[in-house]
C-alpha cells in the first residue's frame, strides 16, 4: 500500500476525547474514528490489525477441531425467555421491535441461540462432543462506554460453545481450548496471564480469564488488576441445556441434557490491549504478528528518482505486508508517522546509503539499525521476526 | 473435515417453510437454520460457502485498489438526518433507542457514514480519488422476508464507495469496479448478465445491475426477469456530499464537494443464486469455486480397515478442501448426502477398485466417472477445475 493513497489521517496532538494510551494512539494513528459514544469506524489500518487478530484466532480454533458458524445479530425475545435472561439482562441489552412489533435483542452473547441450534441439529450421542465458534460483532449498551475499542458498545468477539455427554468430556475440551488460547496469545506475542474468575451472568462452575498485562498499569483501565481481560473460558454445565430442553439420545435410548462449555475472546479489545502493552512517546510498538503492515519502505526524498525507484523495487518484492511512503514530505515528518503507526521495520532509502549500494534497516522496538546491501534488503526484512 | 463430526443435519424431505429451490436445498443440506422470519443461523457448510464468496470478493476489491474498512451497525439518527434519509427510508429501517434514548438505525447501507468518514479523513485533492469498501452484515426490515438468504432481514453485503474530484475520475473508477465485478462473477463460475437499472433510493445518474441467470426461471423469484440481482454499481455524483458538506480543498485552495460512486454485492444472496443456477433432483451442483468442500472421500464400508485407511490417506493429503465420509452408514445413504450437499468431486474407495489398486473418481456435475490408481488420486483431484 502506498502511503500517498492510504486513508490514515494521523494527528499530531492527543485528542481530548481519549483517556488511555491505546485510545489516544488508535485515534492519532488514524486507525479508528468515533461515530457515536462507544461506536467506531475502523479505518484501513485499524481493520488490518483486527484482521491479523482474527486470522490467528480462526486458525487456532479450526486446528483445535472447532467448526465455524455464524449466528444472527437479531435474536428473538422468545428464545431469550427460555433461559430466563430476557428479564435478567437489564439495560445492557439493546432491545428492538420489528415492523410487526416482534421483539428482538442485538446479540451480546449467543448461549441461547447456540443451545437452540444444538437442540435442533444434534440428536445423538454419536455426534458429541462438538465445538462450534463464530467471529462476530456483538452489542452491549454499556452505561459508560470508554477507552475506545476497549470498552465499546459494538465490538468484535470470537465466541465458542462446546457440547458434551459427560463432565470428563467437557474437562477435556476445556483443556483443549485453554491450550488453544495459550497458543493464540503466544503467537500474538503478548505478555499475558491466566486467572481464576467468577463467571458472572454466564453461570457455571468454573472459569478462567486471560489477561494481557498492561505495563502502563493505568489504574482506571485495569481496576487495580494491572491486566486487561481478553479471553474467558467457562464450564457452563447444564445451565442452558436444562432450561432449554437441549437434549441428546444416549446409548440406552434415553434423553439427557447436553453438558456445555463456552469460550470467548475479545477480538477488538486485543488490538487495544496490544497497544497498552506496546507503546512509547513516539507511538505504537506492535508485536510483529499484529502490526497492520510489517515494514515501511521510506525514500528520504520522494522526488529523487533513484531513491524512489530503489524503494519501489524493494516495496514490490516485499508484497502485501509492505507500505511505501511515497509522500512528498520531509523525511522527519514521514518517519514520525511511521513510528506513530508503529510499523515494526523501516527500510530507509537515502543518498548516503545509495552511494554504497545500501539501505538502512531500522527496528521500531529496539531502535537497532543496520546498513544492508540493496539486493539483500528483502531477504533481510523477511527474516526479521 | 470428518462427516462423522460435521454439524450438517441433512433432511430427506423438502421443508414446508421453503418455496424456491435454493431455500429448500440450503435447509436440506444443513447449511442454514431459521431463527426468526428472515433471520438465519449459518451452519458450517453455509458459513464455508459464504467464506468462498467473501474471499473472491475481497481479493478482487483489494487488487483493484480499494481499501478495506469496517463501519458500525449502529448508525446515529443525526448523521441520517443530514442526508434526509432518516425521514425518507420508512419501515424497512430498523430503528432502536439506547439507554439514554438516543436514536440509531441498524445500517441497511452506509452512504451517510462513509460520507461523514471521508469528510473527516480526506481533506485535500491530493488524497483523491479513493475507494473504500467493507464486507458486513446489513439489516432491512423487509415486509415479507422469503426465499431464505435470498431476501432476508439480516444479510451480508460488500459495499464500496469511491470519492473523486471530477466526473472523469468517477467514470474511470466506475469502469474499474465494473471490470472487478466481472472478474468476481467469472471466478465464481456463475452465468450472469449486466443490465441498465434505475437507482432507486440511492439516487444518482447512472447505474447497472449484475444478475445471475436463474435457469430454474421460477417466476415468483425472478419477477419475470429470470435473473437474480447480486451486484449493483452506481454513479452517485454529489447527492450525499453536497447535503453533508463532504468537501475537499482543490488546487486553487477552494472547497469543492466530492463526487461519489457506490458499488454493492450481495454476499449471502450469491450463495442462494449459485444454487438456483446449479441444482438437480438430487441436490446442489456447486461451481467448484463456491463449494463448501471441493472433494468428498467416501469408503464404501467405513468399517473395512483397508478401505478406511486408504480413504484416510487420500483425505489427509488433500488437506482442508476435503471431507471424509467416515460415517457408519450404507454407501447409498452416504452418497445421497454428498450429492445433496453438492460436493463437486467424489473419491469412492470400494472393494472392487482396491483389488486393482484403484479408486473411483466421480464428478457431481457431469456424472463423469474414472478409475484412478490410488497413488495418483490426489493429483488427479487437484487438477480438476
């Protein structure tokens, strides 16, 4: 992507609406823009970061044997009444009526719908255990949305649900999901911990939370925990299946309620948490796996034909993970933007280096700088993890 | 994916709720289940077909220079009042109030939001032209939702919007998008045509529709057109930008309204349209590019060790596009399900073939059958288009 075309309206100053580092930096880097309280547009850089998170989560969920589905946002009152949560959920639930005065909520979580799906689609013990997941936009009418995508009213979640014939089978899948979550956060390059948790409105007997450690330790953000919840795994038992008559036929031809687990990951929130964990005074410091682009190729003078041609060549060879800063701006301004956006690797093409047939490769995180022969630059960058 | 684990509850009989072939077959193949009128769960096979559509659309949009964003579902009344559509749109617009009595609609289309985004993020002629797109769930409270995902109230669309400094620039991008759409529908293997269209509520001067030809020619479905609209491209001009003060600074430092185009594709609807175009009495006949899985490996007797081992080996080598029908069912029942789901290629591992070291490869569409040596089966299947 050429920076001259990229829609990433960077800001020099901290916006007044933002209190915490990740919110400030996502606005300043042109990743997001506010549409209403707790409701955001994801601009191209924001969307790409989300996509990086989504891909890792999807791959690990599929590899761990889960099947992907997509449930609706409009959830009928009748199904939520079966679990009793239509009355319990309170004002966080967005409620809406259609033209025929049928009532729906906008899905904040999907236990009821997946339970009704399993009850319809899975009849026999032979089809169990099974784990289904989706990656989807959720809605919660937070009383005080804040911190940008960290606590918004419309956000992207991965939610998974498992169905079993025994506690032992649930235990096994819980461990399987716990291991998948660890692989997910490891691959993302995040510093995280796993904590015992109480399971709140979801009910159930046992649950753990995955927290990204916020080095910034902002008290408001972390409520004294110094961590940001990005994942939550629960053993639900028969809380939903018993109420909703979600049963299977066992080996003795008897009906039994399915035993359930559920497993959430806050997709949009991970992007904010990664920024809380990785930033400095100049901007974002992405873990490479989550950076919207891995590398920016920057000619010192975009009007200099030799510099631009060399930069273009390297940029094209690097492929879709590369930005080319072809803007007609001073080098200082260009580098400030690239560092604000947090691109892990810069390849700087300048007059001094070119005389020696070299370019400068600089790492965002360590500041490490190497002079690399032009024809080795692409391989050099590819090998950076 | 193993059929023994796949959540695909197939039905032998046509469900009473469905009128047209695609709706019947998506229900019968276990691709979708109804949650409410015009609101569906996408089960694993349905979700995979949608993903095939999404990937082709995304690739071609990115290749044609568009940038991907994600706008919200909750759209504030105030922005819709700027264009005048809050009052105009009528009952198809789902309207909702939050806990503070602020009014929103659930986005049926995003002209207002993208225009407000462009007005905020793009200030100068130097950043134009630009095309932004998103792939997102949309909401329309249809008075009579029908035909399954063909005319539902919650559905997935790709919507793109372009911004220009001149009519000539808009013309160029309109042609660019028209060509991208043709590549998209060509890659999908669909038989389609392009028709002049009037542009309805969107306004604008010129528009064309892409129609998938429904061979079935069901009158109800096609309203006498014998075609199903799956894409629509518009020249909007300054309809939205003038009302919403979406301006850029031109080369003479003067404010000018941006000239706009918009370009939609009905993602979920394409899946239904492909089925209307491709089916027979036994079930779905997918174009290979949209099939949820390309190939099913079917041992005639899942309890026969040699058959199952041979099938497993071929299945594993084929990778993520393969199903293994490891269910302990009669071969006739298994093949009926595979044909109903519409898998383009079957690899049947039976006792007669094994004696000669061969498996049977059968094509869903033509019925063509070949006996292929076991160790050539994987390459043989990979070369089928």
